[in-house]
């Protein structure tokens, strides 16, 4: 018996974009799917995935929202209809203008226009319209070439963004490399994503802001600060912010994302992302009043990230490094599994099949008083013994009921 494949769903970030494009809240969407708001939040963040009938209903609703969004985009892309020229006195223009719109007009000097048909008997044939040449087809890129192109396009900017988050040059480079290695391991998913750069950026930010980085020996010592005093002050101010506030500020004012996209990437609601952004701006403006304007802050963040000499490895080295790490993890998992199976087999082979109680060794007991032989009986004991001997050995007679 074979199981039917699950209904395909868009990525979690795309689900949230479709909902917000339709101007629906999580509560409204939950009501239409007949689930709770917490369930919709878990589906949009990727923590859980719908199953069964809920998955089918959710997929149909997302398909409907995607079609409505595509229709809205198509309507917005259409050119506006030409409006008739209005005469300030008599209304719509008439006469020659309307005649021009209704058909071809012949020039009194040069004759009919090129697009008009010739008169019969004139002997002139219409010139054939030139056939447009087909556009040259670009060869399809291999997965490795597509990965290298994505890396060369976005890696330098991502390294600078990671530097704003961590203040460490080596950690910024390593975070971006780890993110791209993870993307190469899951390349089919990343290649189909609507925003592959956003996918890699979210992974790099998670690695850079991981609290486990503080326990690594190479990251315990501080790195040399920027040479410019203004850049040093701005970087210290950013590092004093909380990780989520810092990430929201860099995404909105540094990268230039919209508020819903920033909220989706930080896995927070739009009001929560707005509150984090306002708090981060207030903190930065409290120490650097000149950066109260968002445009000035964006410019200063760009200058701070561009002033440092940050470099990124070659895409081939990153890809091969990820493959080596994947092979190492696979071999380690296989070795651990084989060792676990061997240990289990050895235990089953050598374990006893029944319980044998252990024999405790003999221990000398000390302090017990020696046995004393019985002595002569006293007069009272003799009388008691004689009295017992004189009594019946079988006890008293048996009582039987009798009729009188």
C-alpha cells in the first residue's frame, strides 16, 4: 500500500507574504482554515508543518491568495487607457482627430502612409514586414554555476552586514561561508526560493548572533576597533543593542527592507518589529544625535561597513569546504551507528539469559556470647515439671452436647 504524496506548500516566508499581500491578519486566516492563531504563526515561521486535511485546506487558500496577488500585479502592470482629448467648449474632439483615430490618413504630399493598402490598379505591392529575430537562448546554468553566481553577487554585502551585527571581521566572514555551505547542502530548496539572498542572509545572521559564539576561544579576545573615532562610537553603540534589536535595525535601515519583510525574516510580528526598530533608533540617537534621521543613519551604516577591509573566500572553496564538512558528518554518523550496533550485539551475546543470585562470601561474626549448658533445676522448676507430667498429655476431654 502506497501513501499519496503530501500537498506541496510554498516556503514559510512566502506564506506570510501572501497573507500580508491580501491584507489578512493571522486571526482572519486562522478562522478561514479553522485553526488557532498560534498554529498559523507556527506554520509561517516554519516551526511546524500542516498535515492531512488542514494541509489541503491551507494549500488551497494559499493558492487562491497567490492567484489574487498575481491578478493585482497584472492589473497594476497594464498601461492606462488613453483618455479622449476634451475640447474646453464643445466636449470631445471631433473632425480630423476622430478621423485619424478611425483609419489611416493619406498625406497630400507624400501619398498614403506605409501601413495603408494600395489602391487597386496602382501596381504597387505592400512591402513585407520584417520578421523579428528570435532572442538568443541562454544555456541553462548548472547547480554549481548558479551557486557561484549567487555567491559572487551577494557574499561581499552579506559579510559587511554580518560585521555590523558582530563587530568581528573573522566571525562575519565565517558566518557567511557557513550560510552558503548550508545553502549548497539544501540547494534544490534554495534555488526554488523566491528570495535566495534572503534565505542565505537569515542563515548567516542566525550563525553570527548565536550565543554559543562567546564560548569559542578564538572569539573571546576583542578585535582591533575601527580607526575612525566616529565609526568606533557607532559600532560600540550597535553592539550595545540587543541581538534582535540590532538585527532589525540593520535589516531596515542598513539593508533597506520593508517592515513586513523585516518582521518575517526576524520571525516576529509586524508590531513587534516596529517596536524593536523604534527602540534601536532611540538608543542610537540618544548617543549620537546626528543619526536621528533615518537617511543619515543609513548612510553612516553603509560607510561603516565599507570602511573596513573585509574579504570573502572564493565560491569554489566555499562549495568544496561544505562538501568536505558534509562528508565528515556523514562518515561520523555512520561510524557512530556501526559502533552502537556492535556494542548492542556484543551486549546481547554476552549477557546472561537467566538470573543467578550472587553467593555472598562468609563473614566471621564476633561479639556473640557463648552457649551456656543448662544447670540444676530449682525446687519451683521441679514442681512445675512434675505438675506438667501428671496432667493428661492429650489435653482435656472433648465436650459433646447431650440432651437432658
